[in-house]
């Protein structure tokens, strides 16, 4: 899974996608940890546990 932030129309979004399929797994209208945690908690833990690798850019806000 890859995680990145985008500015779309002046709003900050966080996008998590599968680079092999090109499919978006999550698109949240936030770049803040609290908002992302709420969005990720809606995905069943069985699915979240299947993620083996996460890539990110050098932005320090993803060090969590």
C-alpha cells in the first residue's frame, strides 16, 4: 500500500492505494492523524492486518 497526501481544490486529502492494481483503498479529506485514524478504523481489522508493506514519501507527518 502507498500513502500520499494531495491538495484537491484547496482541500488536503490523504490517499492510500495499491500500486499493483492502481485501486484506491482509502481517500480521506484530511491529512491529520486523528481524522485518518477514524477513517482507517472503519476498515475491518482482518483487512488491515493483510497489509504487508506500506510506502511513503519523506514527509514527517507519516512517521506514525
